[in-house]
């Protein structure tokens, strides 16, 4: 009987050791692949790898918690957040001073347009209540006249939240979209694009 109990105890110990080893290896594989020892939590959902798309509400502060993998809570890592255009995703076309252009031609980093608050334990991003993808384009080319021939549906992902370590290493990429209600495009009669003159006509 005593031998049987010892055998069972030995098996339990071996199983526990195996589980611990597997957990240790898994954590280090994630850490090595991501170069980070933390993951994100958004609305109760854990984000431990890049995702295809995430839905953000307009006019609401969206919060992303910084959570550390088990056993790595003491190893805090400095990070920063950017918002970038997705160069190989959805596209749309517009005119700048009468010249054809597209979303793909827009500069990559558009972080300054967005309201982002970064803290040690979380970061937040807030989209304007009337946010549209075209708003970012108008901001980028604020010194020029921009014309959009059609509405742009922001239920598609045009931008991504990118989490970097202090050294610039990218650890998480989160393309985002938002619900969109068509409102129609209002073209001011004084800013009708002049396709032949290369600018905008006041006539």
C-alpha cells in the first residue's frame, strides 16, 4: 500500500514538473517571438499576438491594459504606441489640388491625429464621434485642397495601432475599424475640383 501511494505521488510530481516546464517553454517562446513579456487586454479579451481587425467605438475612450505573462510581472518593459496607415490593405482614391492620389500614397505614421494616452499599465485611444478615414487625409494635407469623389466606409480597416518596445521593435499590430453610417458627401460649390486646371475652381 505504501509503495502504491509513493508511486502515485511520484507520478503527480512528474506531471507537475512537466506542466511547469511546458509553461516555462511556452512563455519564453512567446517572449522570444514577440520580444516582449507582456500582452494586451481589451474589454476582457487577451491579445497575445497580432490580430486581423478590432472594432473601436467612436466617441469612446478605448482602453488597452498592459498585462504581464506569469512569472514576468517584475520585468517591466517600456513601450510606446503609434497609429499607422495600412499600406497593403484597403484603398481609396481622392484628388489633391486636382492631382490623382490614393490612400496608399499617404504617409505611414499618423499618430498625431489621434488622441492617445500612454501610461505604464495601460494606454487609451479615442476616436472622434464623427470619425471618418477621410478626416486623417484632410489632416495630412491640411495645407492643400482635397476632394473625395465618394464616401469611404470606415467599417474597413485603414489604420492600425502598433505597440513598440523602447528600442523600436514592433510587438503588436492591431488594425482597427469602426461602425459607419453613410451621411452623403456635401461638396461646396466654391470647392468643386477643376480636373483640367490641376486645382479647384471657384466658377
